[in-house]
C-alpha cells in the first residue's frame, strides 16, 4: 500500500512541476525519460536554446529530510548518465545550453490542500556538457 501511495505522490508532484514550468514559459519535451535500469529523468524541458533536465521530489513528511536533501551523489550520477543518453537519442538538442534543475514539492494536508514548490536552478553542474 505504501508503494502505491508513493507512486501517486510522485506523479502528483511531477504534474505540479510540469504546470509550474509551463507557467514559467518552458515547453515540456519529455516526462519520465528512462535509460533502462541506469536512470530516469523526471522532466526534460526547453526554453529558447536552453535544455533543462529536472529532478522532481515530492514529500509529505519532512522527518527524513527535505526534498532537496534526497539528491545523493548516486542519484546525480544516474541523472547525468540519463541526460547523456537522452542527448545521444535526440541530436537536435546538441547545440542547446544544458542545465540541471531541481523542483522540490512539499505536499501538506490529507488531500494536499497546501503545496509549496521550490525551484533550484543549476542544482549541480557538469563540465561534460
């Protein structure tokens, strides 16, 4: 039952993040881009000549840390590998500037009546891009 709730919470967060990015003028290129068992990128979006890989984390309980604290070095490496794979599969974006962002969503209340969105641009950099 907990796994189902986490998936629902995650999808809700990703939908909220997508709406937030659209309001900021981004175009969603892809959601839940998977690189086999090696990783996943929650949202790939673009604006002008900027391509952004976005990690979204949703939390209802902060006892085990904030959403942004859940990005480990291991997760960062998975995101980077997935981004490289995305660019290999989509060469039309090879001349775009690349950025890695994080959107943390804090969902409060039984039916998520209160929502806080934190958008951190350039959450990490990578000289490889």
